[in-house]
C-alpha cells in the first residue's frame, strides 16, 4: 500500500484494543505486505497504528516512512507478528 499526503496526516484513536490506522496484513499463512507512507507532517497518537502484520506462519511485512516531521504519541508504528 502506498499512501502519499501533501501536507499533514494524523492517525488517532482506538476502538477497544484495535487502533485506527494503516495496516498491511496477512490473515493466514503468508507474509505481511509492504506499507509506504509519505507526508510533510505525520502524527500517530492516542492508540493509532501504522503496522505490517502476519497472523500465521509468515513474517511481518515492511514499513517505509518519509516525513518532514514525525510524532508518535501513545500510538504504535511497527512490524508485528500475531500467533
């Protein structure tokens, strides 16, 4: 997935244990996908997530971020593997 924003991107909030956000995931066997995010200002806060996840026998994917300003405040950015 390729997300390009000219100015500001804000990812915030969660419903229960699931954060709002951008996800590249595999739900069964296989590797998670690639996620690329580009913005002048990127903020991930209050439970927001940017994640590349594998939920089976595969590996998590990859994340590439290009941002002039990046703030992660009570949020998550990462490659995850769920059993």
